[in-house]
């Protein structure tokens, strides 16, 4: 499939997520492609975003769809070629038992505070090995991401119980937390793809956002189907 054909598919996925993409935006994007090196991912993504995302909300959706689209394209090619990544999402249970969880938590916090993308990626894989495989997942990637994050104690609000110098004491950067969650999501999806040898269905981002917010507000309700203990107050009466 040519890069132009992939661009058209990307445009279709952006439209499906509510981003207004017309012929003129796609023509602009095609023109930009002639000036960009697609191997430079950051510049490539920035150039396409400049033509296809017209608002901050469009840019947020674009970044998510771009990540999902090209990750899935790479995984589809790997499935077709019969490639399985060694030592990544398929880490063994024996390796997981050798990981010091407290040390892992501290290393992740340090990498998030420093914004070290390479370390964050490596540590996301270790976290999946140490926590993601320690207990059976829910089968829903978004929920499992939040479960692993909670087990790691990753929070943006200050945690004064930690000693001075520990980045968790002042709270971890929100942007870095979001990037780390995206890395966890990719590793969980890769593990699912390796197990099933098929790409999972692509879920609309709006539905996914609502599911994650619902889990954060009331995890018991989403996991066990329980109702809130107290009646909701709507004002008035």
C-alpha cells in the first residue's frame, strides 16, 4: 500500500472520530508529504497535524489516531510476516518474578520526571511483565492500563510521604503520565495481538475516553456491575 493510500485511510479514521477532513486538507497533506521524511516520525507527525488538525481538540484526536493507525499498520505487517518480538510483550513469568517492584516504581517515577522516552518505553515493558502478568487482566486494554498505573502508584498529585528528592513527593508530570499510559496500551495491545495473531477491532476514541473516565470514577461499577451506594442528587427537589 502506498503512502498516499495510507493517508486516505488515516483521513477516513479521523472523520470517523469527528475531525472535519475535506478534500482540500488531504491535498495539502499530500503536498506536505513531498517535503517530509516519513522516517523522521516526529517531523512527519507534526507536518500532517499542521494540515489535518485545525483546533486543539482536533490535534488531541489526531495524535491519538495517528499513534493507533501507524502502530496497527506495523503490527499487521508483523503478523503477515510471522514476526514475534522477543523479550517484549511476551516476557516470561520467571522474568517477572525477578523484578523488584519497589525499585521499578522508583525508576518509572524518575523517568517520568525527566521525560526520558527511551527509559519510559523499556520500563513500560517491565511493568507489564511484573504487574500485567501477575494477575489475569480484564480483557479491556483501557481498564488494564489503569490497573497497572494504580499498582505502580503513579499519580500527578503530591505524595508527601516520599522523601525529599523523590519526584513522587511533588507529583508526577501529567503529560509524562499520559505518554507512559500510551506506552502501556501499546504493550498490552501487542501482547493481545501475539496471543490471537489478529488485530483487535478499532474502538472509537470517544467510547474509550468515556469508559476510562467511568472506571476512574467508579471502578467497582464498571468491573462488577454494581450501582452507586448513594442516590445521585440532581438539585431542585
